[in-house]
C-alpha cells in the first residue's frame, strides 16, 4: 500500500479498475482504457490495473472449501486486497448494477471482506442519464462493504448524444471534454486514497 510521507521516491497509489460489462468494445471498458492512459502520462503517482471479472463463477458458497475459494476467486480477491483504491466503470442494467459487477462485489466481500476502508470512484457511460441510476445502487452496496466513495466530481456520460464520444469500432473514448472530466475524477480518487491511508 502506498504511504504518504514515505522516504525516497513516492510509491504510486495502486488502483484496481473493474468494469461491469464483459463486452470487449463496451463504452465502459473504453472509460477504463482512457483512465489507464491518463495515469501513464497526465497524472503522476497513480498506477491503474484493469482487473477482469469475466472468469469469476457465480457466487455459490458450496464452492468454498475449508475457508478457501475457487482459484479464480482467490486471484481476484488478492488483487482487491493489494489495491489502495478502486475505480468502477459501472454500466446501468435495469436501473441497477450489472450481474457480473454484483457477483464480483459479493465474492470479494466474503469473510474476510477485502474491500473495506478504501477509497473508490465510479464512472459510467450509457443512455440519457449516463448510468446515474446504476451508480446510485452501487453506492448503496458500498455502504455495507465499507467502501468510501468520492462524492465529487461525479462522472456520467451520455454515450449516444452527438457528437460521438467513443470510437464505434473499438469503444475507445475520443471525446476530449470527457477525458478532462475523467482526469478530475482520478485526481480526486488519488487525493482521497492518500487521505485515508495511515500516516507514518
């Protein structure tokens, strides 16, 4: 975990980025790719890793044996445990979060909960409200998981309102204003994560 006030070169804040859509050209995946690019050039001291959730089995406690989880779940939980904070790209499905996102949240919350006490941010791309109603549900879930979401800036992106926000073939974010807004989210997440970390 990155510590504020460390001697020598600053340790980067490690961000586990999770996308609730499994589709390769998903616009929400495009937001994560843009965030990773921003972290490499425009934001110092932030290291973002996209953590895949597609291989996670559906939650079933029969799969837990003697306090251990299936290999895919163990690997996912370790990534969550090692992260300083989280970036969720959360599409809105029927006014709520997607099934893969909820499944990932639930697996990492199995005792011991590996989400707790860390900062998080949500970004989403979708229809008219840009995923805002789904974000509201994710914040509710985060209360029980002891996640600490940044409150501002919020990031909702109407992906279908002209001009085009994403490359229609790759799903990459091409809207420069959206990239600036995304950068502000990442800066806020970094600052809040450092604020929550123990001082040395």
